């Protein structure tokens, strides 16, 4: 068995780290070095963050540092969003500890927080809106970032912003009380106090980012770290318009509300903040259009989910893909191999075999359940086409299998009820034909 090569941060790297070829060093900091790497299996460039052993073995903070790295390992592959840097792999061992991430080549927003190099206002609003989309998605998956700052907001060309460095992020269902991890200039008052954190701490930190991108100045002017903490806790920042006179009043109000000391006085959700920015930038609201609570309430009212508990419904929202599709969209095609399940939230679809209409399905109906009941992919027996604009929840049966046994049992019961109802309708039609 080949002995793993130990890579010493700061030294000339070997050609490979695991399966990844290291091409060149991109940057370094107090805790890690980042290399441009190449994954020969996926044939793509990646960013490889190699942690310094002293960071992981630190007598005072080493345990917490390793915990953060394990958090990142746990998140690998779980957050897939166009405005979040993907984590492909995280390795923690005695030889080398590193994280492999999507490579984003455009640099960070750090150069644009200075008064002589500000971005156009519409560009700032667009980037901030994209951050709201990404952080709304992360929160829905139980994750808060805790270290939002310009250095963690990467420029990705046509894709806009991608949020990076989820090493300090935590899953809310695993940890409830957190230390004040984060970058001091962007910490919320509750972080400074070492209190339990929610998504509202990220809203505050994004408020600081907004302030700096719009004015080129920090909200605070401290003499030292202790003074900074006191200002975060007690001082009201100077109004942004005093530093930049062309700032629209609605945008200033958004910044100042995000920077409120009391979390309850900030925007209550990424949906609310994102919609305020969307109104300024005239963006499509996309996945912020329907808040998760609204989606939950929609499912709760549906007969199909009548026997499902609240926890089970949240699980379905977690695995389901909420889609809006235009009229004439084909959800599934006769004889194609597929196992996706669709639950119709709004609108109607036609189920046809050849040129013959079998049935019309509407709100609360489902289609594609036979493949799930049979336990494998099957050729579709019919074509399902949208008669109107439709809203559906698409469910992957493999992800459905990850939910609780009770939830799966309720799905089975709901599907059997659907099949029984369709048999009844078929019997009624047959009876009318022969009478």
C-alpha cells in the first residue's frame, strides 16, 4: 500500500494531492493555502484549500478548527445553487486536511469596498439580490454562513456572485449555540455577545457588506478590536447618504434596516430583503417568489397531504423541486424511461396514450407514481402535457427513500388512494358506455 504524501503548507507542493493535480498556488492566509488543481476524473479545474497543520493542532482552538472543517465535510455536495460555490470533497486525516471546491476565477468583491473603486449602483443591487437567493436556499437547507464578507463573495462572470467559504457555516439542526466565529468587521451584535445565532446574523453581515460596497467606508471607525466591538454593540452608523449623495433613499433604508442592533428590527427573512432589492432592480423573484412558509401552507391544504405531519411536509419541501412550467410543457413522454413523480399544485395537465385522452389531472393530483410503486424506472405508459401554466412539485424517488418510514408510508397510502379513485372513474365511464 502506497504511503500518503504529506503536504507541508508553505513548501513547494507535490504534483498531486489525492487524485488532484496541483497546478499553482492561488493564495494563502493564516490558516490555509489555496491551490489551483485539476480533477482528472471529472476533467475540470478545482480550488484546493490545504489547511495548515498548526491551525488544526492549535492548543486553544484546534478542536474548534477541526469541528469547522468537519462541518464543511458534512456540507460537501449538499448545497447546489448557482450562487454558492460547490464543495466537492473534504478530507480530514493526519497527513493532509483539505477541501476541494468549485474554481471561480473572477476574484472577490474586496477591491470594490474602497471609495475610489465603487461598482455601479445597479450592479451592487444585483449582486446583493443574488446573495439573498443563495442564503435563502442555504437557510432552507438548515445552514447559516456566519462569515459573510466581501472576501467570501466571488465574481463568476455571467453567473454573477458565488458565496464561498462555508467552513464556518453550521447546520441549525445540529448545533444551536455558536461561538463568535466570523470576521470582526462584519460581526453582528449577537455574534459579539456570543449568543445563539440565526439567519438574522447573516442579514446583518450582508448589511455591512452593502454599506461598504455603496459608500466605500466601514460603518464603524474603531481604534482597536475592543473599541470595534463596543461600536457594533452600541453605535449607530453614519447614514450612507452622508458619504454618497447619489444614493437612492429606498436603498439607504434597506441598508440601515439590515444593520439594526436588535435582530427583530431587521428584515425577518431573506424573502423580505430579497423582494425589497428586487423592487429596486426589477429582477424576477425566482426562488424567492414563494416563501417556504407559503409553500408549506399550500401543501398543508391539499387533500393529497391530509395524513402527513408537519415534519413530514417540511421534509417533502426539502427534497421536492418546486417548478413553474408554461402551457404545453411535456412533463413525461410515452415510452421514455423515467421515475420522477409530479404533484400538481396549480393548473391542469392531460394524460394521453397515442392520440387518445385518458384523463385530465388538476390541483392536488399526481402523476408518475407507478414507477415508485413498482420500485424501479419504467417506460412511461402515457404522455403528460400541461394544458395551462402549471406549478408542480417534482420528487425524485431516490430522495423520497431518504425520508422517514412514516412519511413513505403516507405516500404509499396517498398513491393507493389515487389509483383507487382512478379505477372508480374508469368503472363509471365503462358503465356509461355499456348502459
